[in-house]
């Protein structure tokens, strides 16, 4: 057995990180923020790191510790790049102290969170540090220095885990080994052992007695606090059964050591009475420690014997000198001042990466803050771009409506009415080259199919959730209180909310499809005519002699105005293309801003500045274009009105046909854009819904796995009624042995105050943010209002906590190992005495049977004593 106590490691199951991370990176690459191909090697390396860091064959060596630290640091850096709910990998970790029962099965907890995985890896780092420290050679300075350093690191880790606990667990209950009280006790135990290593080094280096006394006094104080924490009702049955006796032995040992070296201080100051009192008290404590070191290694017991002999000699010498020379009064030990304490062991704080030189495997992957900033920027940009494009399209519709009402510019080209106007020929060519009626009808047919596919994906996700909930509700009703996991309704609340949002989006898209079809039906005949060859189109148009004024100032003015209109429309197309295609590398901009600590990181301020630089000039051009249109339209209405009046008013069949074709051409262009946007919308929606369904499927699979395990445990328990007793018996084996008789009470070894409980931060899920679109657009250009791919849930409910362990009945009046009481001469003496009382009336057999009971009980205790 080693000199110090080492914490056992948590054990986990094998998990494949490759497929889930590649799917997650694929979703990220579709957003345009990162590229998936850049991280294939990193994903494989991370998966190999996990296998090495969680292998069951881990040795107590620095090389394994380095692998664990490297894996932990990678998880920490990866956490900064994914939302906690993006990861749907079920990480299952077992209780570090649970040995299971004879029927199999161990306490474990499964959570789908990178933070939970890092939490358990960090626990194992602290545990492995304690194991490596416990193997150091305490007879060498380097071994003691390394042990003290590792114990202080482990203490800091366990203390840090207390603050990380609520974030890592979410709604789940912790296993006994990671309860807040358990982590606090482990941290204090590591700190006590670190102080002990410093004290041993001081003794080996033969430092001044006053210094050693102060160090030993602090060590006893740390062990006193540790003993209290280990014996708390919530955790006393968690530990290995020899831990509390070992801590109790060290408490007494270092209390004895502190008083022995303080005797030398008293002797130097000629305080002989105090020297005798402290020597006597120290001797008593060392005897107690010696009796408890039977479960310890031989070196510790030998060290105790050596100090005990020195203390006994110091006491004898002091008594002799006092009897013959000083005749000093011997004070009561309880009236003496406490020995001063010196703290040289402190928890090493955990701040960020454990190894500052750890290289980020996913260095180019944007941090989560940058991702959110880019998404917010895209939302702001989308609002701006859609708003400006909406203004241009609305102005186009108004302009086309005015021109159509005057049959312009066709009326100016069809002055004689005997051939197709030039503009009509151009429009006919454009429509036919674009695909004409067949294009519109094919796209109109494809949209419902795409809508149906999205609807089916969403319905499948809903079916999975409904079936999982129905199964959970049925089993909860069947098994009642035995069904100890979080209800599905709690875990799937966010899923249901996103499901409702997606349904609303699909319903809105279905209505948009109807609007587009209605528009097509209203101009279907005109689009069909424009889709005909030029000769067939000319044959369809009535040939009526024109009653038109072919010359005059109005005609010339209108021709000039039509040129101005054409210029406005061409400029408008250029502006719209610039708005749609304008791109800024906001990832680089935000990363640069994060690196500038002086200016700080203000997403809104940065986004507004960049958008002003990129889109400000374009917005000015949009404004000027709209103002120019107002001027031209006013002039067109005035001149065209005068020209129409000069023609005598009225409208013939040819003019009506020309107007209808002009409206059909405008509607064809509008429908083409609407249908292209609709197809893009459904494609992007399909990708989001596939990710959503995948998350739902992963959730349901994880819940099914948990359900099967819980069902197995319940049915096994029902089929084997004695199992519960066997499990309780197995857990009871971890209960500390009967305590030895307590020593004399003392005021020495004041314990440090317990630090206040760690503040538990509250985590709130980020809600999706939508952006409005102009009414003229049936479909959004970007799905910025869609629910984000992450869902805050944890498919694993509560697990048995410390209450599942057998209760530990406290000793009457509280257990104080230094209380002055008289008691039996060995554990179990009370039982023997009671038996003897019952048979004492038998003249000869009574004493013989008492002796037999004593021998039998002592033999049983020795057999049960841990080796």
C-alpha cells in the first residue's frame, strides 16, 4: 500500500467521435463560416486522443497524464466553437468508487455534452495526479516536491469541478463520486496530503523545530477538516473503506509530531511544564496513530514508532529535569495556546488550458462567439439587403404599371399597327430563351414536391418524438417510482418548440406557393403567347389600322422618356445584383476584433460599421435611382396623357393585347425570380430539417438505450428479490470499520474555514432570431429566422444518488476521535459483555464462554480487516 491516498479513475465506454463531428462540421460548412474538408485529420486525431485518454489500461505514469491533459485541452477549445447543445454524442461515465454488485451493474451517468465529457476527463486528471503522487519516494527531495505539486494541482481540479458541476450536468443528478460534497472532500484530502509532503521534507531536511511544529500543526488541521468532510452523511459511504481510518491516523500522527517538535521549542525557552504537557499529549496521539497504522504501509508505521520513541525519551528527560531542577507546574493541555500554523500547500487554480502549449487541432474553426456574431451580422445584412431590393422591386412594379396603362413603349413602336413592335420582339425572345410557359409550369410542379418532402421529414421527426414520449409515459405508469429518469416532456420542450416553428414556416411557404400560382393563372394566357415563336405571336395579334398621331412633340418627348426609363431599369438591375452578390469576410473581421483587447468585441458596432462601409454607397444609389424615377414618371404621365388625348381616347383590340402582353412579360420575370427563390428556400429548409431530424433521431436512440438499460435493471431486480439486499451488502462493505477508542480531546489543530459554496451559473439557451422580409418577396432570401441546429436537452434523467447507498448510523453524540471517554478495550467488547451478562450465572462455563466470545470476535475482526 502506498504512503498516500490515490483517487480511483472514472471509467467510460468507447465512443465514436468521427461520424457525429463530421456531420456537425458538414452543417457548419453549409453555413459558409467554415470548411469541412479542413478538419478531417483533426477529427480522426481527436478520436484517437479519446481512445488513449480513456483506455482501461492506463498506467500511473506521466505519459498517460500528458495524453489526458492534451485531450482535456482539445475539448476545452472545442467547447468554445460549438454550442453545448450542438453535440449529441452520449458520453457514459461510471462512478469512480462504485464496485458494482454481485449481479452486475454499476452506477453511471450519460450526458450528451462536451462539457460533461471534459468534466469527467478533468476528474480523471486529478485522480491520476493523486495516484502518481502517491507513488513518489518520500525519502527523496524530488519525490516529495513532485508529490506536493501534484496533490496541489489535484486539489485545485476537484475544487474547480464543484463550480463546473451544474453546467456539466444540466438537469441530471450527479453520481455519488461527483456530488459537491464529494468533490470538496477530495479537494481537502489532496491539500492535506500536499501539506504532509512539505512537512515530511522539513523533517528530512532537519529544519528548525518551530518550523516543523507549525507545518505539522497545519497538516493535522487539514486532516481534521478532511475527516469531517469524509464523514458527512451525504458522502460517508462513497469512499474506500480504509480512507477514514487512514485520515484519522494521520490526524493523530501529525498532532503528535507538532507537539513533539513544539516540546523542543519549550525546552529551549525553559518552559519545562509546558514541555512535559505537550510531550505527554503528543505521546498519547502517537500511540493512537500507531494503533491505526495497522492498515497502512510499513514505512509510515516505522516513522510513527521512531517519533513515538523520541517523544517518550523527551518526556522522560523533561520529567527528570523538572523533578530535580525546575519544579515547574505542569499545565492542563487544554489551557495551552494552539501551535501556530504555516500553510505551504494551496489548491492550484484551474484557468483555461492545463497545458498552455496545447495546439488547437481545430485552430481555423471559428469560435462560438464569432459564429454567433457572423449569424447576427447575416441577419442584419439580410434585413438591409432585402429592404433595399424590396424598394427597387416595388418601384419597378409601380413603373411597369404606369407604362402598361399607357401601353408604353409598345405604342410608340406600333404607330402603323402592321408588324410586331421592336420591344415586343425582344420580350418574346427573352421569354422563349428562358423557357417560357414550360419553365414556369415545371417549377410550379416541383415546388409542391419539395414542400411535401420537407413536410414528410418534419412529420417523421414528430413521429419519433411522439413514439418516444408514448413509450416513456407507458413505462412510467407501469413502474411508477422505479422509473427514475427525466420525463420526455421536459427534455423535448425545445424540440417541440422548434417543431412548431418549422410547421409555421412550412405553412407560410405553402401560402406563398398559392400566391405564386394565382399570379401565374392571372397572366397565363399572356405568358403562353410570349412563349410562341415570333411568327405565331404576330398571327395572334389583331391587325387593325392605327388611329394614331405618328408625329409631333409628344411622340418625340415620349421616346426620350422611354430611354430614361430604360436607363433607370438597367441601373436598377445592376444595383440589385450588387446587393445580392456583395460579400464581406466577417469571420476574419470578428476574429481580428476578438484579438484587439483594447477596443473590445462589440458585434453590433462592428456589423453596423462594416455594413455602412459595404452597403452605404449602394444605398445612396438606390435613393437617387428612386428619386430619378419619380421625376421621370411624373413627366411620362403628363406627356402620355396629352398624347392619348390627341388620339381621341379609346382603346382598340390591338392595344389591349399589347398591354396584356406587357403585363405578362413583367409577371414572367417576377414569377421566375419568385420560383427560383422558392426552390432555394426549400433546398435550404431541407438541409435544416435533415439536421433537425438527425438530432431528434439521435435523441430518441439515446433515450431507447437508456430505457433498455433501466428496464434491464428493473426486471432483474423484480426477478431476483434478494438482489437489493445483496447490493446493499456490497455497498455496506465500503462502510469504514468500527472506530477505535477515541483519544483525549484538545484545542490544538484548528481547522481552516470551509470556503463558501461555488456560485452556480445559470445557462440560458439562445433563442433563434428572425428577420422580416418585404411583402413583395413570397420567400425569404436567407433562412435567418430558422431555429438554430442546436437543442438544449439531455436524454438521460436522474440516476441513483447517495441515498441508494446504505445509511451510516452516526455514533451517539457525534464522533470526535479526540474526546476523552472510557470505553471497551477492543471493538465489539460491548457485545461480548452483554453476552457474558446473560451467562454469568453459570459457575464455570460463564468465564470460559466469555473468553471464547472474545477470541471469536477478535478473529472475525482480523479477517475483515483490509489487507
